[in-house]
């Protein structure tokens, strides 16, 4: 199928001219995880600022779609199934809808890996012009065969947000922000307040999320460190503290509870729309590297993030309201992190110096 979808080469300047003149633009990133899509939201925000009157639509996958479903910069989000027999049905239903939009351009938001499915969706949508990063630095020749290729950053290991924004730079579109964007609706806020009330809480609340993906144990901060930090917080401020996590985090949270003088309210397994709204309700949030880092940055909750094993200069979100432990090859104790975090927490809560 893809053999018939090749596009004639276009210079970056000509590509930028076509994007800036577009009235309907389709963005495509159906693969990757939720956090991998959240780091693309600064690109979406800057594109919206450059094209305030354009229709910006998005094709996401079922796994990463929550990162953009309430994004205020997008008009329509399409979420087709991409695997199995049902994918064929979704594809047959989606393609006519996409073609009816008569997109002037499509932008591929793939970073390292390029998907034939994504390229084919963009082309089958009938977009008059398709562009995205060149994937040849990663040993592939897919991109150059099927869409206008733009050079990725010279340093492929640059910060992931800057990596994505380089795509706009190549198109001549300025970037005025690097911060994540994650929309929260009023209905979601109301459900978040209900979730807090059910465990006896209402804002202001401090949130702590231990646990984490067991596939990446080196990223996790040990329960004894979380316990030490929580005790420091409790000795300094009178705000209640809630523990958050997925159902998979239950063992880690139960282990943490055994190290505390008294049990803390717990919110486990919240649906993502409610979870992100709960984070937005918090006065302050603490966690370690993982998806929650990007969610918290997207809803702009003041936070402290502990990055371990993963270089923060590549993956930590931007934002003056965030404090990131950057010495990622060294594990801080709870007391050491508190020394860094205390003045920021006091400033957020207007408590003054200790």
C-alpha cells in the first residue's frame, strides 16, 4: 500500500510555508506511551500559537490518547484501534472521515521510531502534504520514502522536548514555551474533589506517589526514603498528605505505610481523567521518574521529582514550578531531599522560612 504513497521532495522552507498557510492540519502519533506523547504537547501548544485559526486534529493510539483527549489546543482527536481484526473496522470507518476534512497538511510526531501504520494513516487521510523528522540517523529509510523529511537535532540526545520543538524550528515556526500541556475539565475537577472527600480530604493536600513501573526498578526511590521525607513534611507543615498510585503500586504503598507513625489516606487505581484532576487539586506533589512526572507537569502542580538512572537533562519536564533531583547517579536520602525541597514547599504554601 505504501508504495503508491510516495511524496516528492520539498525543501524545509517550502514545507514551512505550506504549514503556515494550512487551514486544516492533522498531527499523527498513534504509538508510544502516554508520557512520550505528553512531551510532544509543547509542540502542539506552539503550533496552535502559530496557527490560531487553523483546525488542528490528532490521531492517537488507545494507550496514549489520554495525554491529548482534553487538550485545549486541538479540535478533534481520533483514537482508532491499531491491532487485531477490530483495527480493520476502525480504519475503514476512520479514513472516510479523515478524507472529508481535506487536510492541507499532516505532521508526523514520531521521534526515534517511525511507524508504517502512522505514515499510512496520514497518507490515507488524503493530506496534501506530509512532513516529519528524517529517521535515517536511526538506521531507517522509511521517512524519506513517504514524506518530506526534516533534519532532527544535530545532537540526537538533546532534551526530548527540545528534540520535538526542533521540528517546528526546521519549519520556521517559533517556540515560545517548553512546558507540558494537559487539559482538565470542570467535570473531572468535581470528580477529583469527590475522590478526595471519600478518603476524608479536601484541598489543600500534599500528594506523594511511590511505587512505579517494576520493569524499571532503578528509577524507583526506596520506601524508607519516602518515609523519611514524609516525616519531615509532617513535622514542618500541618497539611494532610495523601498517597497515590495505580493498583500495581499497592504493595509499595502498603510497605511505605508500615514505615510511618500512622496510616495515610490512599487513592489507588483512579481513572486517568480523575487522577490528573486530583493532581491538579494538590498544593504540592512528590514522586520519582515515570509517567506521573509528566502528568503533574502538564497540570502545573508544584512538584519535586527524584530522577534516578534516567538523565533528567533529557527527560525531566520544564517548568519553574518544578524541582528536579538532577544528580541521577546518586540516590538521595529523605532528609537530603527535604533540605532541597523545604524552601520551595514553604514558598508555595506561603509559610515563610523555618
